[in-house]
């Protein structure tokens, strides 16, 4: 066994929390099944064929690799700035220990605008999926490298049964195959290696031709400016998920505008709808 990595440490901590969670799962499932209708995260991103590249703008206080980004941020104010700039969706970190987030951040951001919201966290159990629905998320994140094939398929199916969209995150071709086998139709290619947290700015471009036509493709991490966004759109990505560069911008609405609307091109010679 190799030395601990960012990912292994965080996943181990979340699995320990899941093991210590003694709430009645059946009651959680019943409550999640009664939650109000979601806003259509995947549908909002699929409009990119008409409206151009979508931006999923992230609310994040800090990260293990970059440290503090904006620890005192007001999630409601930030959500309104992102919406003003034309963001199509929000992503909100709810992990407390490593990213400084909370369910309250998600609730406040969602209440401040009409945008669909992704719960960005390490989803490892049925209770995590139910919690996402109950805190008001419209979509949930499943990270392929953190889950077994059975967990991935079961959690994906559970989330869909609650009306949640599911962003399935991959880093390489093998993980993409696993995501597709689990039924993923919304795939995020994370250019950040979650073991080292290093960014490979060409990772999403290399994987683009392998993404099937029916998949809505999202490039995650390492989107620094409009040129990065344009290249990803030309490669056939319908959306980019961006956190750090927006949070470090003095004018966040303008920063979202600079990334948005680029014409979405082809993947592997195929026109993306």
C-alpha cells in the first residue's frame, strides 16, 4: 500500500463518518422521496448546443491544495453574482473538514437565485444521496475512483430515483468506461489528479473524442480564462465547472461572462447536439 494521498485521506474520513451515521436510512429515503421538484441541472447544461458553453460556477471556501480561497464568502451574494454573469448552474462544496463548506452554504446559494445546484461532495452512501436531496440539491456528484462498480451503479440509480441528476466524475479512459457502464449520461472529466491535486490542462481534450454523443460532457478544474474555455468548447464540452479562477477574480460576474457562450464543437468528428 502506498503513502496516503489527498483523495485516500478524504475518502477514508468520509467512510468513517458514514459508518458512524446511525440514522434510520429508511426514514431518510422516505423524506427524500417527498422533496420538492428539482430544477433540472442536466437540462440546463444540455442547452449548450443553442446557447453555447455553459458555466457551472462553484461556491468554495478553501481546498486542501490551494488553502483559503474566500473563507468569509457570502454564498447568497456569490450565487447572485454568478447568476448575473450568466452561469447556467451552481456547484456548492458541502464538505466541512477539507473545503470549509456546509449544507447551509448550498441552501443559501440556491435560495438566492433560480439556478440548479450540484452538491459537490464525496458521495459514498445512500444516506449521502438522501441528504443531498433533502438539503435542496438538484444534482449529486459521484467520483468513479472513490467507488466500487457496485456502489457507483447503485448510488447512480438511487439518485435518479429521487429526481436528482448525477454528474459522474472521471479522470481517464478506464474510469470513463466504468461511468458509462453504470449508466452515466452526465460526465465530468476532472483535469485535477485527486491523488496529488496536480492539474493536467490537456486531460479533458484527450478524453473528449471518447465521450459518446448521448453524454453531456463537463470539463472540471484548470479552467483559467476564456481561451481555456474556448478550447474545451471546441473539443465538444458543453460545460465547464469552474471554482478557483472565479473565486480569485475581483469581478466575478464578468469572470463568468468571459468563460460563457463559446460555440460547442465536435467530439471525435461528431457534431454535439
